[in-house]
C-alpha cells in the first residue's frame, strides 16, 4: 500500500448541486499533490473530506488504508495537519500556545510541548525566544502563515492538508515562503494535499498536480507532464500560453546541457560566462538572453561539467531528455 | 503579575471608598456646609457605612444570581441542544428589562411580601439582559476561521467552548457583567419601597420629609459605588484579555 489517501468514486452533494463527481485519485505517500482549478470547482471540498470536516455522499475515501467514515473524526483530525488560508490562529493564545494546540489535546507534558514548539518555530524561521510569547496580532501576515504551518506540524502528522496557505501574503513573501516550505518538505517528506489558485505555485511545489473543473478531475499528472501534454484545451488554457517557459522552470540546466568530459584543471571563470548545473533552465534562459552565445555549466565545486546555449533549451530537447530515464 | 497587581489596587480602592463611607463626621460637615444645619442633613437612622454595606450586598447577591443563571443560559442556547430556545431566551431577557423595576417590585409583593426577596427578584430580572445578551454576542462573534481551524485540529464541542469560544467571548461577557452590575447598584436604590434597606433609605426618606440633605447623601454614595464598580470591572477586563 503506497497510497496515503485514496479516493474511490467519491461524490459530494449539497442539496441538488453536485460539488464533487466521481473522484478517483491516489495520493502517494510522501508526495506533495496540488489541487488547482477555477473558483468553485471543489478543491476545498475535496480537501475537507480527508479529515472528515465534511462527509462524502457517495463512494469511498481511504486515509492510510482506513475508510474515513469508520474512523473517529476527532482522532482522525488530530492525526492530520490542517492549514487554512485565513490561518485561523487563536488570537487569545500566544504563539507557543497556538503551536501547542494539538499536543495539548493529546495531553503531552509541558516540557515536551514547549521544546517541540520551539523546534518547529526555528524550522519555519521564527526565533522562539523572540516570537514565542507574542500574540498573533503582533505578527505580520507572513509570520502568521509560518506559525500556521508550525502548528499543523506540531504532533508530527503523516498527512498535511493545506488550503491556500500562502494566499494572504504579498508576492515576495509568498515566494520566500514557498522556497522555505519546499526545503522543509524535502526534510520531513509528508504526504501533502495543497490547494492553490496559482499555477506558478503549483508548478513550483508539486510532485503531482490535480487540475479540477466543475467537481471533476480534468487531469492528474506530474507538473512536467501536465505542461508537456495537456489532455484538453481547458488544461492548455489553464496552464497558460507560457507553458514551455514554465516547463523550463522545472528542469535543471544539468539535464539539458551538452556534457563535457570532466576536466581536472579548475578554470577561473567569470560570473557572466557560467551557470551552476543545479540552476533551473528558466533562470539559465534569462542569463543566455543577457549574455548570448554559450555558457559554461559548473558543478558545486566549480568544475566544468558542460555547456549550454539557446539551442539546448528547446521543447524538442526537453521532450528528448525527459523521455530518457 | 499583572492580574495580582490589579486585584490589589482595586481592593485598596474599595477599602478606601468604604473608609470614606465610615467617616460619619466628614459627611456631616460636608452636608451641613452645603445644605445648612436645619433640618439636620445627615440621615440619622443608620450610619452611611451600614447603608452602603446593605446596598452593595443587595446588588451583589442579585448579581450572583444573574451570573449563576445568565451565563449557563447564554452558553446553553448557543449549543446545538439549546439552539431552538435562542430567540425565546433573547426576547424573555429583553422583556425582563423593559419591565420597569418598580413595577416588578410591586408585582412581587403579593408573592414574596415586604422585604429583600422581592428586591432580589426585581433586580435579578432587571440585570439579566445585559449579561445574557452580551454573552450571546461574544460567543457568536468568535471568528469562523478560528472555529474551523479548531475543529480541523480535532477539538470536540466541549474543548471548543472552553479553549476557544469562552476565552474569546470573555471581553464581551465582562462588559455585559459590568453593565448589569452598575445597573443593579443604581436600581437597588428602590429597595426601601418594599421595605428593604440600602442607600435608597435616605433618598426615599429625604423625598418624603423634604430633606434634600438625605437625598444628596444617598445619591452621592450610590454614584460613588457605581463609579468604582465600573472602574474595577473595566480594569479586570483589560488585565485578563492581554491579546485584545
Ligand atoms: N456548505 C455548502 N453548501 C452548499 N454548497 C456548497 C457548500 N460548500 C461548498 N459548496 C459548493 O460546492 C462547490 C465547491 O466549493 P469549494 O469550496 O470546494 O470550491 P473551491 O474550489 O475551494 O473554490 P475556491 O477556489 O473559491 O475556494 C461550490 O459550487 C460551492 O458553492
Ligand atoms: Mg476553497
């Protein structure tokens, strides 16, 4: 069993409106799956089925192999991290107390709670000594989002549900949060269902994207495949005219470069004439547009591992390279 | 810490106020300066301290009744089991307050007879509304997102109430208590009409024998009690809701 969450023909009705229709979807353990689609397509509904905030009207939903309708709702929710757009921090509790909510419900002892909260605040980039005793009102929007994430991770849940967690912050903060969140996820490897409106955010974060429309799954694929092989005009329109550029954002320079045999001598290379192999091809494109011609590709130690030019950044090359294992 | 300091400060203020009430000679001089010596302006059937103590215990006990009945009532009608009674309770408490307390006093007379029981009943009914209605407002104003987050993190109904709703409703609840209590202190001045004591005695006696000194003595003392009660409860509101 590798699927952490499994929707089997799930349906959700509100009166006569069908909010979700025959959803069949597997979320593999340890992967970050992004739910995206136009407003009202059922993303939040799908998310909230998982911790039984709402119940399906038909079909079956398994969380870690167990039918949610057979699970104790309160216990289930304590075992799943939950982050909502408006964050929902409790204004009358300090930051420490907010992070300790679920551990408190689970009756952890005081010291264990506090040290866990401090550890998590550090992880999301907030010094516990400085922020722990403040009230939510005394934090910026971005800082509150971080606390929301720390709070969801407090009892070390294996599954995390996040409904537009970065929705309420400015674009720059948002990008910083995304990067830090990716770093954290690489470390903790949780199964994450993540709702967003923003295709760039989806492409940046997702292991898989589930694009929804009118309560149905339109396409479920890796970001690379969604961008390369949109299954319908709707998907093509949704990902935007610049989908090839977005694809470049998902691949590294190293995967598109022309490799050269490793040379022993370390060149003294100038800034503009080289890029790191780990850089995204999209950023390399920007450098190529600036510098023209060809760039040297370096490894982390500064050794030359290849060259890259505009000709390497073509769709054909991406297709060719992606097909190779 | 902060709360302890506020409690000590307010306890001292109350001690000072009752010390002032106990200073019979001071009041005599003051009233004689203002009103003249004839008729003697200081109420002579009881000391001011006695009257004030009677008064505050009338209002205080009625307030206790308001708390014991009003708070659970307001919480209950916001739970799923009591929801059907929400509008009934709101209208009944509103009715309790639109009824003039004097009328309640006299309506209670045939049932409870002369004495403080009738006063307690009238004060209780009169004080219920501010407490109940502001508790209802406080509970219903709890942010929907915070509620959603609490439920999503696995709080059950009781935990939501104790850990989230009541603490967040606290400022509104305290404001309601304050309004009720100040109202009761003022209204308790009617108590002597049905034979109970308190600071209403010099006021009502003064009106019937046309002695303005008596009226002034009672009225100033009632005002001082009400002002200090208001101040103390405001102070507590501030210190126990540091997040607001
Ligand atoms: N409690 C409810 N009662 C009735 N209809 C509802 C309810 N909750 C959601 N719906 C409907 O179900 C559909 C899906 O709603 P949902 O909140 O899942 O959309 P969403 O994809 O999250 O949208 P958004 O991006 O705007 O948050 C919508 O048409 C909505 O009107
Ligand atoms: Mg939504």
